[in-house]
């Protein structure tokens, strides 16, 4: 089955702890993206990557970090510097940047207690 | 700030009726895309329209793009209860930056 997976589906963490969200795709896509969605709102871009070992900040990168060591993997770390981390996090991929549709994972709901 | 702004924020219609929602954006785009999201799930791509296209169809969906007005519309014809979802427009500029609007919540009642 080709697709994009995110794990875990639900994640609870204590305030002050870093947490890493997993995103894996087997679609052979070059570009990958991380978005944050708050209740009743649209998606805001955190980071994106158009190729292995390269990534760019989106609109709300502060308090987050990413890596892209493998084509199929784009993990997101929510650090303790992120002031309001409780949100729904969505990962997406596309064949290339810009010209193509994005395929989304099922999302991870992070709650910081 | 979000590039795309959908209008209306919410829409309630009966099965069989058409649903129309609009998206306005601010800067130049390479393409505009529409996505659907069922509650608590990931987004599903519906249709992509490039900046040099004016209209596109896919099944019961019709999308228009007016680059002079920086706006797009999504029409769902003969709506079904299964069309109940949030619909988002997303713009892509030539440097690969995607921006999503806040979405239109559509409720279709049987």
C-alpha cells in the first residue's frame, strides 16, 4: 500500500518536554511538509523540504525543528520553546515542490499537559 | 497570515442542492488547489487549477479561477450527505510555498 503515515495518532506530553512526531512516505516523493492546525482554523506551514538534506522554514517555524536524512522520512520535533504546542499536526508530501498536489497523512493530535 | 480566505465560513444545505464556496488570495500564484477534510482526519486533494487555466471540472466539482480578481470558486453540484466536510483552498507560489485558507465548513442534511 502506497501512502503517507504518521505516528502516533494521539500524543500526550508534559510541558517542557521535547517530542518528536513521525512522518513516513513510500510514494517516492521529493517534497515533504509539516503543518499545524488549530481548532476551526486552516493549516499553517511549519517547515517544508524539497529534497533530502534540505529544508526551509514556513510561516511558524519557531519552537520546531526538522530533519530530512532520508527521502521517505521527515520527522518534526516540537521543542519546549514552542509556547503553545497543543494542536493537530499534519504531514504531507508531493512529487515535487510547487506543481503538484499534496498527499496528507492522517495527522497526530498532540496535547501538552 | 493566511494567503487564502474562504467565504462563507460555514454553509448548510440539503441533499441535492448545489454548494458554492469562494477563495480570495493576495499574491501571485503558480496554482491553486482545493482540498477536503473530514473531521479529525487528513486532507484529501480534490482539484488543482493552474494560473493559466480558468475553469476545471472533476465529477461533480467545478472550479473557476480569476487571476485578475485573485479569486477562485468551488462548486459542488447535487450535494450528498457524504460531502459534509471542511473545504480548503491552498495557493502555491513559484518558490514552492503553500498557504491554506481557514476553510468553509459544509453540512449537507438528508
